[in-house]
């Protein structure tokens, strides 16, 4: 038996986005519109899984993997915010939504967590 997290509690919604890309950490900016998180708006609501024209499919629940910067997130509940370069980082101010971190690899700079 292998360890497998993909597919757990996946929840997707469609939104408009002027510059959506797969892997983008998204946050709402207007009615039915999302934008990529940056250092000024680091709290993300979900992870873009697909793009079709100006529509994006945003995963709002379930398991995701992405890169991280800074200190490695610790497995367990951890506040994560967008790092401004397409990944996440640990929220040192401890104001972010807590995500369930399942693993983090400091060598590859990748983290797996539940949204």
C-alpha cells in the first residue's frame, strides 16, 4: 500500500480571472473574479487547477502541493500565506488561516497541505 493524498475532499468553483494560470494561489478581488496572491494580498482562498480563456477552476478544499520559501512548514496546523512568488511561506505574524500541513521537504522546497 502507498501513501496517497490526492482527491481528498476536493472542492472546485469557477471564477473569472484576467491573468489566471495553473498553480496560482488565488483570492477574490471583485464579484466572481479572482487574482493571484502577492505580498500585499497574501491570504489565499484556493489553488487554480485549470484555466480556460478567462475562466479558472479554483480548488477550495482538499490536498495541494506547492513550493515554499523561508523556513519549512511544520506538519500539523500551520498558518500559511502566499510568498509573492507563486508559493507559500509560514506566516510569522500568526494571523493567517491555519492549514493542515502533511509534509514539507526542505531539500526540494515543496509542501503538501489540506486547504
